[in-house]
């Protein structure tokens, strides 16, 4: 059996606690790239594990199914036996959820570390020998210290002499592209205090990642870098979204602006697409966490600066929805609205912090009957997210359609909230013929062929484009001239 000469740990097996969006794809990739290693994923959620062991995986991620199929039962195993997992492997990944606290000190901002802490206690309870413990979940800076304290305090109390090396190895995969991101990461970040322990993890990744892309830092830099990377990405989205409104008022086109700005190599083209707002399990949570940490260290202004990124995102969702209500003659009461997409972005069924939540909530509060079509989201998941945010849903106002066409039948407007590729391929002429007139289309992802839709007859509202203003000028002119074309304005 392979044993590390200095650390005295077995290096042929890996256990991952937590079979979620991060743990699942990451471990599947390690299993694929390292056929000489056995990878066990354990989770206390029985339903989740039984789905990992079936053909109906609990998460949708392009390419994941194939890898799981290729490795499962060979060197990749899913189980609820956490004890056995911890006993049999000396390299343990912690990949559990770290939601924002919903009560108590730091409510709404601080990360809720109870799952991380429980992992620490579980390892303390079952570890029969020395182990490397790797934080994979996104955690606030100094979490490693908390895990280390739980482990060392239990160790001292039991009187044994095991060692625990804590490493931080944050995940930078994005949902929808997770398998590609894992296959060819821009970088792998490993933080730790012990060079030998770091070396064990470097050797695992080096099976497929070029060594120069594996960055080793101290623990705290690694933990903080993850929050900062997400905060910077989210900030770019909020920045371009704020500019989209300025474009609408001035006649500039946000797509042209973002192309011009992104062409500057110092800025670069990525993460400059104006949208209805960013969502997902990481951005908001990580920024709020950063805000909280700044405040904890007495950095009020710095905290306020980052808070503004989240505030701008909320503002974006509100203004987008207000625009819909305004355009529909200031009321959507009893109007059917077809919502295309509920996931926080394409190629995932994940609805955590999706902007669709607030948009639909606002529309329903105004009386709309919302008909959602999303290729991967199930209504139960959507309803659960409403509940998580303490938002009440009247189910007669929130309906899931089995096709986009069905959602459009008799609708006053189409509202695009997720950039699914299939939305580009639809026969909008057919949809238009089934809709109420005027038929509106609000493109919250700026992804459709707006000129083509206008030609069909849609009144299209894009993000960050002042088309409406020019049309109004035209109609004002027509009205002043006393033409019958002004009928709609009387
Ligand atoms: C993010 C980070 O990218 C990833 O590195 C980290 O590990 C986890 O958080 P993810 O949440 O999966 O990944 O999605 P991402 O692709 O980053 O998009 C986040 C949100 O921003 C989505 O709602 C997306 O639609 C939105 N977005 C992104 C925009 O609105 N405009 C853009 O230009 C880019
Ligand atoms: P992420 O997006 O970070 O992967 P998920 O919520 O998708 O988060 O997955 C986290 C998983 O961790 C869940 O399936 C949950 O059941 C599991 N989990 C949390 N705490 C523990 C624990 N102490 N022991 C085993 N599994 C845990």
C-alpha cells in the first residue's frame, strides 16, 4: 500500500464529505484522471446518494453523466457511510454547503459554518490515524483555524497522537461548465502550512494539470483569494449593469460599449454581459461574507464598498421588472406572462439566488399569472427557493409549462431570464400569433435577434439599448402631426 514516507498517511484513497455541486463533479474528475486512486464520496443525504448511484444524477452538468458512468463502481463510489469513508482514507475533502446565516450574529451576511464544523467533529470522531483535511467549500478566511481547533481539542482530550494537516483548496469551477473548468483549470490553488501535505495534493492534481498552474500559498491567502475572485467577477457584472441603464437614457448601446471596453486587454472581454442580474450560490454569499469580514476587522468603508456591488444587483432586478410593469400599461394584474428560464444561468438546473426569483415575485405581487418554462428546472426546486427567501407564492399565479410554446399561448409578454441556447432557435412567428397584442418581449439576457423580433411585430425591450426612446420620438412626431397613427397614445 502506498504510504507517504514522511507523513505516514496512505495516499491511494480519497474521501470527499459532501456530494453536491462542488464535491460531485470535482471527485468524478479526480477519479477519471487518477485511475490509480480510489475515490469515495459520502453524504448524509440518502436520497442524494441513491440518485448518484442511479442513472438520474442529482445535479445536471454537461459531461458529468459520462464521467460518472465511466468511473462509478471502478474507482468512484457514492455512499452514506461517512464513518467508513473517514476511516479508510487519509486524504479527506470537505465539500459541504456554507450558506449565509439566517439568524443570530451576522445574520444575512456571515457564512453559516455549521456544516463545516460538523465535518470537523465527524473527522475527530472517526479518524483512526493521521489525515490531511482539505477545505474545498468556499469558506471565510480563518475557517481552517476553526477546523484545526475542533480537531486538536478532541485529539488532546482523547490522548492519542494523530496529526491533522489542514489545507485550503478552493474550487473555481462555474456551474454549467464545471467539467471543462475542472479538466483545464486556469489555476489550482492550494494553501497550507506544511509543505509535505501540500505536496500530496499537488501530486494528485499534477496527474492532469501542468505544474505551473498549481499555485501554492499560505492558508489565509488561499481562503481569501476565493472570496476576492468572486467579488471581482460579480463587480464587473454589476458595473456593466449600471452602465446599461445609462445607455438606455443616452442612446448608447451597452453591447457596443462592452465590446469597446473589453477590447482593452487590460480589462478583457469576459464578464461584461449586461443581464437581469447575477445569481448563483457563490457571488452574493461570498461578497456578503467579504463585507462581514471587513466589518469584523473595523473596515467600515471597505465593507460598504463591496456591499454596493450586491445592492446594485438587487437594483438591477427591480428596475428590470419595473420596466416590464410600466411597459404593460402600468399593470400586469391577471395578465399572463411567459417567463423563459428560471435557472440562474444556462446549462444548469440550479436556482439558488436566481434573479428569476425576485422578478417573478414582483410580477406576481402586481397580480400577474406567471408561466415559466425552463428546460432543466423543476417547479418543486423553484418553490423551495421562494420558501428559503420567505417569499409566499400563490400557486394559481405560478405555473410551470412543459414547453415555451405553451407558456406563450395567450400571454401578454415574454420575459427572458436565462440564456438557454434553445431560446434562440424558437419559431417566434408562431409564438407571436398566439399572444395578446401588443406582444412584448423583454430580453433580460440580451441574447435574441431583436431586429428580427421587431419585424415579426414584437415590441422588444433589450437591456441597455435606447430603441424605445427613438420610437417614442417618432410617434410623438406623428401624434403632433395629427396622424391616425397616434391612436395608441390617446
Ligand atoms: C461562480 C464563479 O465563476 C466560480 O469561479 C466560482 O467557483 C463559483 O461562482 P457560477 O456561480 O457557477 O460560478 O456562475 P458564473 O458563470 O460565474 O455566473 C454567475 C452569475 O453572473 C450568473 O447569474 C450569470 O448569469 C451572471 N453573469 C455572468 C452575467 O450576468 N454577466 C456576465 O457577463 C457573466
Ligand atoms: P456545494 O454547492 O457547495 O457543493 P451542496 O449543497 O450542493 O453545496 O452540497 C453540499 C452537500 O454536503 C449536501 O449534499 C449535504 O447533504 C452534505 N453535507 C453537509 N454536511 C455534511 C456532513 N456533516 N456530513 C456529510 N454530508 C454533509
